[in-house]
C-alpha cells in the first residue's frame, strides 16, 4: 500500500505559522487562533493529497504552487512524497513580489528537503 502524501514545513513556513497563531491569539483569543491554525493545517493536508489544486493560482506564484487557506495562501513545491510548504502569506500581500524576492532561498530549501530521508507524517515540522 502506498504511503499517504505528506507535507513538510520549511523553516520559513513554520515561522509564518507561529506568527499567524501569535497574532490571532492576541486579536481573537486562544480558541479562534487554534481553530484558524487547524484550518491552515487541513488545507496543507488537502494540498499534499492533491497538489494539482495549486496550479489554479500558479500564474501568481510561479514557479511554485499556491492554494487559498482562509485569509492566507499556502505556497508550496512538490517533493517526492508530497509537498514542501514554503510560506504562508496573508492574501493582501503582494504575492508576486514576495515570490520573486524569495525564490532562490525557496529553491535551496526545497532541494535540501528532497535530499532528506522520508519524514514521519506525525511530525513534518521536524523534517525542515
């Protein structure tokens, strides 16, 4: 039986999620912040299971893929057993400029992730 698709978080994506959670807790409280993060993680799971969904907005995130997640976009690239989440950005950001500025760093991190051995699905952030 093939292993399920996974998502890996880059260091940048893990920091983005931490900042999102911190700001959400400050503005709306623990319960709302926790649910928002749960929803973001669910979207990452959907993207890992069906990475082609990100091609709908690829014109904005090229050469990477992008999927909406509530008020954010999850920007990712393909790796052998799923996706590598590169960053999670608010939809009001200038995604095109952000991608252009960070593309070399994103490519380097994705290449590093591709060389790493498989990571356990239960702790994807430890693989970044």
